[in-house]
């Protein structure tokens, strides 16, 4: 029997969901609001919510002090590049593990995941030294490499679970129907895998965009993405909350817009397999 | 044409022998059912014929040509899978047409053939739907449509009805048999359900532990089982198998008697026993009789018989219908 949902219950759970959503959203909202305050009001106690003197001077200052477009382009290239390379490696890897598993497939998957359990700071010094010796410090190629390696286990795992969901019978049916491997890929597998590929791509892009540890430690200016741009506003001379907020808002705006337009793909990707 | 011959086919996965020396002659146009308990190798044997698995040894001949090195699509067979295995992103039309499209047929001809197949299977109204918008029975029909449209030499069915509910299964069973007779195409059908085997088959292959135990028509298997395994596997309720003194009296290690060949008689006639369960179905009465040293015997009486649990009965086997088996389980010919 289906559980009976009373209207009262529905109201309570709806209210709870809204409250929870608002709590998660609050820091972002606060950051956006602060970016429109003066530095003085940003510090004010008690804080003002909406009734303050709205100003866009922070954005002007941020734009004049540092080159947003330069950092944004770096972010796009680093996140995009690392995602593309990770996908190029991960698709065939996950493919073979899902459709031609061996005795060791499970071990390999677990080993890859285990690398994510190590705190990155543990290998910071050796990586830094290697990067210095190879001239990779503050280069886009260096950042692309480290982000790609860092996200690869997650990408392979996600794709592996997607491919696993494609029933083997369907591939065999295609073989019986006379499809060659190439046609099987084009007509049967690709259309079935596209949602999985798309959501993996998106998630990986967002992860790479937001990655701060390696980007902050391995780049300073030339290759510095938006994370470094934000961090530059928490300076030794003191915190400039309003300007920091303006920089942060600018930094997350592109990814929020991307996320907004692809949220259906993302939700589907993250809940894949859980709901049939 | 669709004559399929297996000559000394065997298959092992690593050290495990799944199929041991299978020899079989399937006549053109016949409906052959592979039946056996799970893990007996029936699906593997079907997949070997399909070409989805490679044989370890032996030959598979289709119309006289050895096909062990021929890829699945070139063998001219089509297969219906247990899970239907429809292409989820294609419409019913796309699913049925896929094989023809891969074969490179002209578009007009594909359209005509798909329409014809859909009409045969009452799928015309659903041609533009996606598989997820269809019921289980309809999906099964699409899977069959995909198989018939290619006009194969033989159909291979891998437990195609096991995902359907009981009523639909009976209906589809008849539809599949009717369709096969109408098309006159050879069919190999795998099932673990011996009722399906008995009702659908022209000939049944009973498999056990990778070995073909017997190959024959349903009634041949029922009336003349070649060994204890077939005797016990075919027929419901199961044949009574008795060993010990009672068997020795007939010069056998084990004797078998079907429930309907046990006469329920008067006091003093045959083996005495006590009814432990009586099932009254109206058309039949099944008695489960505790016969002491002989074990529990099942007896079937056509019609209603007024007996209940605890009643004392005497059972005597029809000597003409008694099956005798030697100590290796093989039948002893009269």
C-alpha cells in the first residue's frame, strides 16, 4: 500500500525542504549581498541585510586592480583541458573495465579510489619539486596535468557505473543483428551512454573549476585561475570583505550559470543507479 | 532451410567443463526445446549455436556448413533474449528495423518488412512508441518482431517468457508456437520449465550437468525415459522412484512408476500406506502416501476420490507402465 501523504505532512516537509535549501544557499546569498556593500558596512555589527547603501564600486575596484578576464580564461582552459584529457583516458578505461572485466578489475578500481583518500598536502612538497624541476610551475599545462590526475579516479568510477548499467544483452542483440563494433558504438552504445558521459563531464568540470589546493600552490600569475584571483583579496594588509565577496561572486558566476542550465543532467548523474 | 547439427561440441570455461560432447540433429522447421535444471548448460549451448560464445571443440553445422568460425550475424540466426534486450532509445519501428538497416537493405523494403512483421504481431499501433512505454507482453512481441523480420534460418529463444506473469505466459506460449508453425522456421527454445517444454516442443533435449541425457518427442520422453534423471525431470508431479527390495523384486536397482499408473486398490492389494496429504482438484485427486520403507509415493486418481489424510490405502503399480533402471541409472529394456 502506498504511504498516505496528508496535506499537513506535505506542508511540513515542503517547509523543511525550503528551510534546508535556504540554509545551504545563505552563504552564497550573503556573499553576493556583501559584494554590493561598502567595506565599512561589510563589517557592521549587527549586519544589515537588504537596507544598506548599494554600491558597485567593489566590482570596479576589483576589475581595475586585477585582470578578471585573464583569470577566467585560465579557469576555463585549466578546467576544460583537464576535463577533456580525463575523459579521453577514462572512457576507454571504464569501458574495458565494465565490458571486459578481469579478476583484477575490482582491485584496480579500489586502488584508484584509495588515491583519493590521501590528503593532497601529503604530496605537496614532492610534487612542487618535480614541477619546479620540469618548469611546470605557474603553467597551464602543469595545472591541467595535476587536476586531470586528481579527478581521474572519480571520472573513471562514474563512467564505470554508467557503463555497468548498460545491459550486456543489448550489446549481444546488436551483434546478432549484424552490427559491427563501430556501428554498435555509434547506433547502440553512444546513444545509451550520452547522459552518463554528459553528467560526468559536467561534474568533472565543476570539480576542476572549484579546485583550490593545487591551483593556489602551483600557480601565481600567468596560469592562475579564478581561485587564485579570489585568494589575492585576502591580503596581509587586512581582509577586504566587500572586495573579496565581489571577486568571489565574479569567480563563481560562470559555474553557477552553467550549473543552472544543466541541473537536470547533474541531478540525474549524481542519483544514477539509485533510482531506476 | 534451417538444419542445425552439433558434432562433438564441447565448451569449457577455464577448467570447468560446461558442455560435454554434445551431438544433436535438429531438423529443418522443427521446434526443439532445451530443458534442464539451472546450471545444466542449456543457455550456454544456445549461445554456442548463436555464436555469442566460442566452442572449445567440435563442430556446429548450419545447413551442412561448419559455422564455428563464423560471427553471430553471419550465421543467419536470430535470437530473443530473456530480458528482451530492446534498444531503449529507439522506437518499436527502429528496434525491428535495426537488423535490416545493418544488412543495408533499401529503405522502402525495410519499411515494408517492418510493417508486415508488426501486423503479424499486432504491434502496428505501437510502432512509434519507445520500449519503456510498452507492457511486458508487448516488449516481448517487439523482441520477437526483431527476430522474425530478418527471416532467419532459425530462431533462438533464451527463456523468453520467464519475465511474464503466469496468465500472459500461457498466452504467449501459444502465440509463439502458432507463429513458428505459420512461418515454418526452425526454432530452438531454452527453458527450465518442463511444462513449457512439453507443450511447445516437437522434440525435447533434456540436459543435465552439460550432458544431453535424452533427445526425443515429449511423449517419447514421458513414456520411455532413457534414465533416472529424465524419468524424474519430465512429468509433474514427479515419477515415483523406488529402490531396495521392491525394485529387486522386478530385477532392477530402481523402479519408477508415474503417479497415474499407481492403482489405488482394495485391502491387501499391492503396497500398503497411509495418506499424509490428499489434494482434491475436482478433475484429479492427488494422494501423497506414506508407504513405510518405500518412502512417500504420489498417486493420481482421475476424478474425485473420497479419501482424506490418515486413511489407509493400498497401491499397486501397473506392470506394463513400470520403468526399470540399473544401478547406473540407465533404463533396462524389457
